[in-house]
C-alpha cells in the first residue's frame, strides 16, 4: 500500500486536532463496549427454556413471608403438576459481611430434578446426599472463595439463629456444580433442608417458596391459577408466576436498559460523526492547493477519493479499536469486582465487536465522504490560481 | 522541420471562460509549434493568458476550440482519467510558489509522481536520489519544506517535475518569488536540464533577464502570440 505513507502524513497535518479527534472516537467506542456489555448482562431475554417451564409460588404478601412445608406435597399432588420442590433464603456471608452470596436449604433430590441445568458429577451428588451437613456450591462461588471438595466452611447467617443460640453454621463442601444453561447461575450454595430445619431455632416447618413444573397436560397459566386457588383463604395465600416473568420483573428494576443504552449510543455516534466530519472537512479545505498539485502530478479522481475516504476510516479505526480494546480490559476488571452481583460477567461478545467494527467503518466513510467528493471534483486550474 | 522533431503542436486554439452570463475569450485562435529540445520563454502582461496557455499545454485544462498535440498525442481529445495518466509520464510542472506538500520531506515530495508508476520501493528510492542529485540537494533529502530556503524548495519542485523523466517541462514564473542570485541558479538549472538532459522547456516569466536564458521568446498580448528571437 504505497499510498499509506501519504495518507498517514496527511492525517497528522494538525497533530493536536487529530489527537483530539481520535480521543473522542476512543471514548465513544469505550462507551459503546461498556454499555453493550451491561445491556447484555441485564437482558432478561436470555432466560432459558427450562426457566420458562418452571413456576414459582411465593407468599402473596411478600417474598419474606414463609409458607408451610406441607404445601409442597399438596402442589405435587395437583393434577397437571409433574414435580415440585422448595427453597428458602438463608442469607449468610463467608468470613466478612461483604462476601455475601446466595445459599438455599433445599430438598436435594427433588431440587436437582427440577434444575437439570445444574450439573454435578454423580459421585459428588452421591456424597452430598449421604452427608447431612453436606453442601454443593456453584462453580463461580467455588472459584471466588476458593472452596474445594472436602472443605469445612463456616458461614454466618444474618437471619437464622441455630439451636446453640448463635448464627454460625458449618457445612462440608461435597461438590461443585456447573450451570449448563449458560446463564451463569452457578453462584449459589445448596444444602440440606432437613439439617437446616432441625438446627434452626425458629420457624420450623416453614419454607421460602415452592418451585413446580407442569407435566405438559395443562398450560402454565391454568396451573398457576389452580395453585393459588388451592391456598386461597388459608393463613398463607400464594402468588404463582413463571420464572421468566419473575426474571423480567427483576430486570425491570433497572429500567428499560436496552432503550437507554440505544439512546445514549445514538447521541454518542451522532456526536463523533460531527467531530470526525468536521475534522475531515477542515483538513481537506486546508489542503485544496495541495490536492490540486496531486491532481496536476497525475493522481486520478478515484485515487484522490479513495485517499480521503481512507483517511476518515483510519481516523475512526485508530480511536475505535483502541476504545474497544480498553473496554475489553475494563470489563475483565469489572467482572472480577462484580462476580457475585453479575454472575454472568461482563463481556464483549462477537456480535458487539462486529457492530463496533461496522460503526467504525460507517463513521469513517460518512465523515470522509463529502470532503472526498469535494476533493475529487476539484478543478485544478481554479484551485492552483486560488480563485 | 520533420514531424518527428515537433514536440508540441497548437492549432487554432481558442479558450474562453464563462464569467456569470458573460463569456470571456482569453486566447484567440492560437497557433504554435515547439520543436523537441526547445527552451521557450513566454512573456506578456498580466492577464494576457500565459498561465492559461501553459495549463492547456500541460493538459490541466482543455481548449474551447482547436487542437493540441504533444509528442504525437492529441491531448485535447483525451478523457479526464487518461489525461491524468498522460500528465504523470509526459509533463513536469514547476510553479511560482513551489507547491510542495508541507507534511512530506523533500524526498517524499519528489517521490509523489512515482507512486503512480509500477516501480517498487527500492526503485523509487533510486529515482528520487538521482533527481535530487541533479538539482544538487542530496544532503537535504530528509528536510521538510519549512526547513528549506525558497531556492531549495524550488529545486525540490524541479526534482519532482523531472523524477518520472518527462519530455516536457512547464514552468510558470519559476523565479517569480526568488532573489536575483537564487533566480540565476534556478535558471541555470533549467538551462542545464534543457541542454544536458534534452528536456523541452516552456517557461512563463515577467523578467526579461530570465527570458535571456531561453532559446527564443514568445510574447503573448491580449490572447495573441508574437515571436521575438532571443
Ligand atoms: N478559471 C477562470 N475563470 C474565469 N476567468 C479566468 C479563469 N482563468 C483565467 N481567467 C481569466 O483569463 C485571463 C488570463 O488569465 P491568466 O491567468 O492566463 O493570465 P496570466 O497571463 O497568467 O497573468 P499573470 O501574469 O497575472 O499570471 C484573465 O483575465 C483571467 O481573469
Ligand atoms: Mg499567470
């Protein structure tokens, strides 16, 4: 590419202007990378099929009110329900209060049956089932806190006092499970409800919520209505929704992130289009006589057009690639810092990078197009005479 | 004079410009023959059409009426693209204000016309070195235009004009911006290029002393030519 040197030299005609332009492109693409990653992390639409099939029944008043454990059997026996299990919020931390993550006392067999995406080596599963104080942890949690099979882990619950009158609980790590759904939900610890129920000082026989799955014979909406009807007018009425709706509800807390991100990015790209376009227009205007000289020397219209366009694209790519690389690096740091809050992590996927490259090309072409056409059409005689 | 000895043939060339609704005729039915190896000084009052004629000879503009043949090629009939290609190999231009690219070093300015050829990097370097040696600026190759004197800038411009070895050199007031001493050096250089390297030179000038370096002087007045022997 023998013209590259010429294009490069022309680009740096005004060093400060070019540097500032590249910086603004850099910031724009850094923002694009970061915002896209956050948008992806909060996007509820990647909830899996399994999720959509499961229903969750909670206390009608609020999530922190308990349900009697007897409800689980009643739900399981309802026509159209294939299986039911339950879970309860344990709310403990490891060593320091900032090391908070999700722990749930569950009925191991029925729970694993309902969550087939949590995969555990069979021998670990067996070991867990045979150890009353055993627990299994998700891969992300095991990595974050360095938990290994065979460890005895003390946790401090912020909620549950045990029969000894303190809030300190001990568990044997018997296994590490993965979340094969790709949703990155391996941020929990599961342990035995029986152990929990015997050891806790209050609320014996109560659970947080029921999870159930239909056998396919009836639509989920019908099942949900039936379950709630069954417990209507009891001391603990229920509210049943499917998991996807649950996740959606959760995501709505953050507002319509996709829309906000799109709006911000739209404004950002409009701005850098103006910044780049202005730089290119000024730069070409300044060198009208030089362009006339190049044409005099025999540089054809196509060559002139291509050189100016390439200059605009180069400007966008230098700033853009640097911005994306910086975003990637920052996201790795952010993912580490937020491992337990955003279990899926923050990443730039291939699609985001493809969009970024497309935007760089677009911004470069769009900002260079008018000046390039102007340069191409330039009349040598008039430009040389500075008329 | 046989046909092979003629380099430039201008036949019945009229050039008019459109100024608003008015048409201004700058050159009126011009005829001119320039033999190969000639050194022509083109003089005349300001606005007489000297630059216009030079632009036509170099294929930067087209005549309104008439034909121009250079080295057997009818350049008035060429398309824009082929005219650009023709310029790159057949003509060298030297301007009053040098017109170097400020962002490029002397050597890279000289290299510009070679970018349009098939020469590789090493070959281009070789040609640039030769051209800079001809104008006596080998030691300034890496200097930028702002680091050169006016006379040196004009030498670089001349090196750029000759680097692709064209037969025709067109110079529009090449010494117009230089002091007497420097002007003399530039004129001697042009003379040497004409005498030793066989370049045919057409030079526009206002300076009668500069015109002395030419083999013959043409006077352009109100768009018509008068010849005086030098
Ligand atoms: N592109 C153009 N459009 C309109 N008029 C033009 C154009 N180019 C030249 N002219 C007119 O043609 C006439 C001759 O111009 P030209 O530049 O050829 O003169 P010149 O002899 O080179 O003058 P000078 O010695 O001042 O350089 C002038 O009156 C000029 O105004
Ligand atoms: Mg002139």
